[in-house]
């Protein structure tokens, strides 16, 4: 398994946008697949904010994670955010989701980000196991969500740039 930038695999954008749409489209029922695809394309940076990383095996998509400036309209004071953590159903339970979330933490650390944020309607337990703390539970986009955060720490051997 490799983790690479989606920007280097543009042919995967439509597949990933559809998977995200099927998973989270209910949160924004007025957002079309086309709009979500354009939003995903617009996030395809490398080593910055926004960026999208994908887990791949022999070129096939296993999952994704995103580093974006804002993810909650009601918490524009918080930045940046881990979002779009997704593993295809057939490949879950093999550590890919954890690896993708950790890769985004490393990307954030390398950018000098002190703290990362996320919200999740469904996966609080998954993130708690990865060391994320619960900051707030609230109602957002019609759902009960957990707002969580994590202090960025270096991966072994990485150095933080001087800002
Ligand atoms: C959540 C998700 C990314 C986990 O991916 P994964 O590759 O299966 O994760 P890992 O293999 O690294 O970790 C799996 C562990 O997390 C746990 N886990 C998975 N989803 C969970 C959830 N929603 N809540 C609590 N724990 C969860 C599993 O039980 C498993 O635990 P185990 O090792 O004791 O069996 C994947 O299930 C997924 O894509 N779900 C749909 C999208 C989603 O909910 N994304 C989260 C952001 S809202």
C-alpha cells in the first residue's frame, strides 16, 4: 500500500468523489455529485492546504483523507481540518484508515500546524483510538456530531520547518 497525493492521480477524482457523495451526500442534500467532484478537484494540492491523499494498491484506490482549511461553516474560527477519511468497504479493518489519518497529521506537522480539527457524525470511537480528543458535541447539518482535535506531533525522523 502506498499513500500518494490525489493530485498525481487525477483519473481517480471521479471515483473518489462518487464514494464521498454516497457516504456523506446526506449531509448536504442540495449538493450534486458534479459540485462535489469540482470541490474535490479544487482541493488537490500537494504538501499544503488544501490537499488530498489516497491509499493505493497496484494503482487501485483503497481510501482517502484530506487536509482542508475549513470543514464546519459554524466553526470558521478553527483551522485546519482533517476531512474525507474514507476506506472502501472491502478494504476496511486493515489499518488503512488509521494510516491515512496519520499521514494528514504528518502533513500538518510539516506545515507548522499546531492543532488539527475534525467533526464526525459516525466515527468518534475510531478517532479517539488515534489520540483525538472530544472538544464538543453539537448538532450540525441535521446530525449529532463530535467535534474533535489533536495536537500535531512529528512522525519519527521528521523535522519541523522553521516558519
Ligand atoms: C472509519 C473508517 C475510515 C475506518 O477505516 P479502516 O481502514 O477500517 O480503519 P482501521 O483499519 O485503521 O481501523 C479499524 C478499527 O477502527 C474501528 N472503527 C472503524 N470504524 C469505526 C467507527 N465508525 N467508530 C468506531 N470505531 C470504528 C474498527 O472497529 C477497527 O477496530 P479493531 O481494529 O479493534 O477491529 C472506515 O470504516 C470508513 O471509511 N467508514 C466510512 C466513512 C467514515 O465514517 N469516515 C470517518 C469520518 S466521518
